[in-house]
C-alpha cells in the first residue's frame, strides 16, 4: 500500500443500511454499520478485509440504517466506537446497540477534527431529524474524501467545509415526483421533503455544483431510496445538472453509483 492518501470502499449505501470503510497504512475504520454484523462481515469480505482488523467505528447518527450492526461488531471484536454526546444518549436505549463496554465508547464532538493514527477526520453537522447528526471529511497527505448523506439541505456553511475534495459520497435519496406519487403516508413524505429529511436527486446535484472543485475526481451517489428513486434516474439527473453547469463531468471527474448490498471496489484516493 502506498503511503500517499488512503483507500476506501462504500460497503453499502441506501435507505436499508449504510456502511463506509476506510484504511490507511496505520488504521482501518468503519463509518456506520447499518446492516447486520453478518452482512457487514460479508461486505468486508468482498474487498478482502475482516472485521477483526477494524480499529474503530465512527457513528453519524442513531437511526437504525446506520447503527444496526454496531453493537454486535463492538462486542465480538472490541473496536473503539466514536459518536458525539447527544448521539450516545440517543443510542442508550437502542436494541441494536445493546450493552457495550464503556472503555470502547468515545466522544467525537461535532465541528472538531480528530487524528486517528495517520489520518485527520473532521466532523460537521447536518440537517436531519436525529439527535445531533454529523458526517465526516477524511484528510491525509493533501487528499480528502467527504461523506454527506442524511441531510435535508446543504447550507453555505456545510458547502464551505467540504468544498473541493478529491471524492464525495453525496446523497441522492429520492426523485420528488416518484415520492409525491408513491404509497408513503403524507406525513412521511413531508418528513423526507423537509429541511430535516433527505436530499433529492436535484438537491444532491445542486450541492455538488456548489462544492466540487478542480481536485474533485470521483462523485458517488448514495442513500438512494428503494421505493422513491431509480438508480438510472439519479445518475442521469446528476450528470445532466453538472453538464448544464458547464462542469467537466465524465472528463475531469466521474460519477459512480453505489448499492445497498454490494461493496464498491477498494479505491485509492
């Protein structure tokens, strides 16, 4: 493995479960484990990695599709867990977390940067209906990757924090028309469309237009809803809006899809 940058794989992304894997020469880290421990182990196997080698799991927020397997993995393999204080409080009574040894629980404050071995990780708040949801920017050797899903909108402050990264995992949760016409209860539709909900395909594209820069090489579309989106439509919306903004989509950078149940290839940034 080269000492420049780091490697990552989006193990799973979607409304049914989310997990992101990151490694450097010194650290192996998961962000979220929103599927069963067995499924996470299987996804790691797709990129020839094992859960027993993980140093830590960073938690973005307490929703089930982000913490489903955290407790099981923590008890079985003993890695450190990081979340902010309000998220820890919100997870206290979660049946998915269960009993975890206090020595494994650590605070990662929102708006702070922590160093894990040879990589710096910055947390930033997002707008979502959870206790204190935060996502992350990973930085090493002048390379950076941003995870940004589960937010109802991208503020100018957020856009400023994450601008001009080498790679992005950006939310393309729903197509507004499919959602409006679909079978979800009106209250749930309102929640998803609200400022505390999820980015639509158009919102995700708009966020990328505002934040990508000349360093950006890869954009991954994440957290697609099975019920309210179509992978091809999400992809087409992103590509078309970037092209209309005269950005070098397909030339300067590429747009990639993710899957709720198949890992993306382990990629060096």
